[in-house]
C-alpha cells in the first residue's frame, strides 16, 4: 500500500491518519452512550493505561544496511497464509457505532484480505456476515453460555458458514465494572442489540414458547439467562473439542500458568489479551504478559496478541516479542464510526503501510525476521 503517492496524499486529507484523530472524530460522531461503551475501560481505566505503558516501554533498536528493498509481511496460521500480520478483533454490537455495523467491518476486512473475527454478540447473524464476505477468511468468536445445545448449534452454524477457526473468549464470564456505562446507564444488550446470533439460532428458538418475532421480550429474557457461564473450567474444553473440528484459540490469557494449561489441554492457539482493559481494573499491561506466555509456548502453537495496538510500531514490538499476529480493536471501531466500511478500510490500509515502513526502517525484510534482538535489551527482560 503506497502511502506517499499524490492520490493517497489527497485521500488522506479526507480522513484522519493518526489513531487519536480517528478517536476524536468518533467522539464527535457518537452519542455519549455508544462512545463511552467503546472508549471506556474497567474501573479507573488503569489497565487501559497499563496496556499503553507496556507498549511504550519497549523500544525498537533499529539496524542499518540490511537490504530491505523487497519485503514480505505474510504470516501463516492454521495452514493458511495471510498477506499481513493483522486481524480484526471480535467486537460486538457494532450497530451502536454505525448502521453498517459488522457488515461494514467484515466487508472492509474481506476487501483488504484481513481475517475478520465475528463476535457472538454481533448485531447481525453470523450467516449474514459470512454472506457479505464471499470466501474471504473469517473466524468465529464464542461467548460460551449456559445452554450447551445453543453452544453446539452456534459451532455447527459457524462451520457451515465458512468460519475457519474458533476463538473462545475466557475473560468475560460477566462484564467488568465499567463506570462510564454505569453513569450513562448504557448497556446495548438491554435493547436486544447484539443478540442476532441467538434470535437466528434454531436451538435457541426451540427453547422458547413463541418465536422471537411473536415475543421478543421472552427471547431477550431467555438470552439474559443463558448468555454467559461463570462456572466453566479447563475440563469443560472437552465439550468444544467434541463439537467442532475447527482450530480452537483461547482469548484472554495473560498468565504463564494459564498458557501451560492451554498447552496441556491441547488448544491450537492463544490470544494474549486483557480485552482492551475492559474487564479487570488494575491488571498487567497485556504486552507485559506476552514474553512469558511465548516462553512457555516455545512456538508449539501460535500466540496472537491484542490490547493497546494503535500503530505499526506497536505491531512490530508485539511480533518481535513472539506474537505470530496481532488483532486490531478500537482503531477499526473508530474507523467504522467515522466512515463506515470505507473508514475501516482506511484504518487497515494505513496500518499495513505503517507496519511495512517500520519493518523496513528497522532493518528487517520479513515478519519471520522479527525477534527480541530487534528490541533494546534494557526495555525487556529476556
Ligand atoms: C470488545 N472486545 C470483544 N472481545 C470479544 O472477544 N468479543 C466481543 O464481543 C468483544 N466486544 C468488544 C466491544 C468493544 C466496543 C471493544 C472496544 C472491545 C475486545 C476486543 O476483541 C479486543 O480484545 C480489544 O478491543 C483489544 O484492545 P484495543 O485494541 O481495543 O485496546
């Protein structure tokens, strides 16, 4: 992606370039409720701050004279090759951000060749999202609830509609203490937004006396009774294995012992993440947890990363510490808020160009060339 051509220079004036500008535009576009639902974190916001501090603390120590004329940003995951080391993170209830919602983000991802991870809490059913993506790569993110028939049915639907990996989010058995949302009395789910995957699920509907169309209140009530399950433990993973052939990634791991348990339970991938600082206040910055998780995993399975990624250099740091690929969260949501599908595309395009330039200027040609030797040793432990 050429960034300095005359055409792109002109185009860049129509939209923001920096993350902070996108965020500002989103702030101007959205009402308080939805804006703070996206921008807010748990409690005092200290984990969101820690995410940034952990990334800022790591420093790149670039090399010269390395012939970086030809570069390759591609990465392989579960037998597929992707041209860039980024994916769009699962983000629910996107219709509160823009009327195009997940369909806009998914189309942008498809067009840019970036895998899209569809959330259980999407405002559109997973089949509708799949439909707008053609055969572009997509993964499904599961919020694992109390009704195992509904879970099994969701897994079946994900396989049938072409999702090629399953992301199981572990850090959200309940929503964190989100002070802005409490102050704004804002919870998207109360209006039934974000439950499209349930309303379209045959197993879910079979538990209701009337169809959701006839009795939406009863449907929402049943959703609230099953949508999360705080009693799950490691031994429950066997259920998912029985019900899907897809590779299983666990999202929300920030502790070396959980990384060990994940390996012992034979999962296929780990996503080091603290949900963008939205769950546990006062927690470790996610990037700080990445090296210890990678040390445990020793390359046996891919380790992905999110929480706090805003620019190309952030991606280069995460990859150098051992991540295979990185998920974008709020950056693309702000793109969606400000410009729908086109906004998301611009965020992705700029991010890829920024990664490419930072890689080259660091003296590396490929993502595989990135390791801890690129980072100032005083900025990280090992
Ligand atoms: C999220 N995230 C999230 N994660 C998930 O597994 N399922 C989901 O439905 C959601 N929904 C969601 C909504 C909003 C508004 C945000 C901001 C985040 C977490 C997301 O996948 C990712 O972990 C974080 O967004 C990464 O942090 P940054 O990059 O936003 O700081």
